[in-house]
């Protein structure tokens, strides 16, 4: 009996030892998951990072930066990985900001550190927050190099550049896969990339087969409201690039070299066939073209009518033929901008894209990948 008791005790001790050893092994395995890896960013720079990173400071949260792709990669936990950001989402896409905070409340607690391409970037605050990485849009590289990058790297905070602004398939793919690598979500990043770029490629392939004459297209950002002409874009930039890729003839090409208002006289002389106005929710400008979560068709149609009543616009082919369209400004410069490409292409070539429903595809993307709901008006035609 005594020997049996001793045997049982020895078995219990051995089992406890094995469990403790297993626990220790698991802890060591968790620690070993972090490793130093060289990554290449969209500026062609090779950076050493401890991957996967846990925290980041990001800029251009409104569009063109890492935020929306991070949301797709990390879901409801996205706020846990952002220790600081610029406030462009809150300032320039306030409808989106409010809707997203309602689903992920911790977004409201992320400190505003400014943006490296403005005068408000708080380097000291970023260093104090001590992120694992700063992720900036490639368009801010010159400004970042002149002001912040050196100081951040001296403090041991690596800087990585991504690029959605160029609107190229190559950079969209590289940026998304890079973010997936950084946060240890490679498979998810590949799934997102395949989903979005496959839809975009359908647009480009169909446009390539169209032989009819291209329509003359004018794009204007509605941030300033009807009383003042907003920015338009050359064919290498943002909406100008998207119109060109989707099969339109961008009339701003050759007239502007960067995002800037067009001459009204020039616009009237071109007698454009199609007009796209981009809207959002710019709280500081009450007259701005309101689109997104807090918009409705009745109010939006009234605003579009006011645009068509600008001096000389009644003589434009686009107004005569009611080919005036509106789309949310935040749909550009993101991995899911395929929905904007679909809408532009379908507006220009309704027969060739009659089987495509851009809003339904955007809704599907939100449901499939994002932790947020989608509502409001994101694309429409003037009636």
C-alpha cells in the first residue's frame, strides 16, 4: 500500500514537472515569434523591423495611409495597434470617423500627433509614445526627411513608407502585402489584395477592349462648396489617374500639374461630356458636397443641382445630358478603390458594365473585411 502511494506521488510529481516544462516551452515559443526581418518599403528602402510589430504611428488616416488597410487586416483590434495618428480622418472624413468610432470606440482615444507633411507633427510626443514603427504615405517622404525621419530613427523608431496615392496596381499590392508582413497577417493581406485587385483588373480589361471615342471628363473635389471651384487633378494623380484608367479623357491633363482648381474659362471652353464631383464631410465647410454616412439623396441632389447652376454650366454637354455624377472622396487612394473604378467606368460605359454594381461590391468588401458597417450615399447620379 505504501509503495503504491509512493508510485502515485511520483507520477503526480512527474506530471507536474512535465506540465511546467510544457508551459515554459510555450512561453519561449511565444517570445521567439518576434524576429528581426528586413523589409523593403515603397520608397525602395530596406528597413530592419522586429516582426510582427505591435504598435504603430500612422498618417493620412483619412485616405492614402495605412488606417483602412490596417482595419481590414486587424479588425476590431485595430485601435490596439495604433498609438498615434494624424487627425485627417476626423477632419476630412468626419462621417467615417463618427461611424467607425461607434463600432470601435477605442479609436476615439488615439492621440493626435499631427502629420509629417504639415507643421503640426509632434516628434517629441511620438518618441514618448515609442511605437514599434511609423508608417507614412510615400507622398510625405520629402517632408518627413526634412523634419522628422532622422530624429525618429535616432530614437530607435523605424520609418516605413507605403503608397496608395499613385493608384497603381503594383503599389497597391506592395503596400497591402507589406502591411500584412509588418503586422503578421500575411495570409489575410493576400486575401484582401486578391479580392480587390481582381475586381479592378476586370475594369481595366473591359476598358482596354472599348473602341469608341473617349468622353471628355472633368473631376472636381467638392470640399470648398459650389461657390468656389475645388481641386481637379492631372492624369498622374488620384482622381485624374482613376478617370484615365477607367477610360475617360481627363480634360485637366495639361491644364494643371498638381491638385489645384481649374480655370472656369478653360473648363467652359472644353465643353466636357461628363462631370464627377467628389464629396465627403468636411465639418469646417458647411457648403461642402456632403456624401457618406451622414448624407441622403434628397439633400445631395439639391446640392448637385446648385453645381449645375454655376455660371456657364448650363451650356456644358455634361449638364445638358445629365451626366453629372458624385462619389465619396474617401474611395480613392485605398486598396478597395476598385468600387470607385467600377463606378467611373460604369458611368462612362453603362452598357459594358451593366452587370457590375459598384455599391454592392463596396458593401460586400465592408462585410467581408472591415469591422465597420456601411450606410449613406457613396455614389450617385444627378437626376
